[in-house]
């Protein structure tokens, strides 16, 4: 019997450049879910320049790691300029928003309390 895979939409036992798993599309935000569970979600995103996710809050701590490009990320009332190779954590229950000042790709990891 094969083991159930908890991670999806990605090849196993293969070295992969993560940013190649999502492609930019003009005027769009593209996402690819890698894992979705009660305690954790992993999602890749590609934002075209000027695209955004408006202010919202999450039930879990959300960590963004930029794989490419640049974004303006708002946490509460504070704005942060985040670039490729950088990360920021947006605490649970605090409103946050993302704006693509340049096109960018990110890995979003959200950890929920059980």
C-alpha cells in the first residue's frame, strides 16, 4: 500500500527550483497549493505587477518568503518593502495586505493552532 502524500502538486524525490512551480500571468495572481491541513498550509503565489490582496486577517501566523521580485506588505498599520530572499511573518488576527510593486513570487506558510 502506498503512503498518503501530505504534500501535493510537486514532484517527490526530485530537486526542483521552487519559483519555477508558479508562472506569472498578466493582470493576475496565480496560486498553487502544496499542502492544506488543519495545522498548516503551504501555497506558492505569482503576482503580476500592480496586483494585490487587500487587507484581511488570518486565523494562523502567516509567513511569506519572496522567491522573486518585490512586494509592499502591510502588517497592521506598518508597511514593509520585501525583496527576493527576504521573509516576513504576519501574526494571526492582525490585518495584513500585499501589493506587487514589481511582479513577485512567494511561498506562503500559514501555521494554525489546533
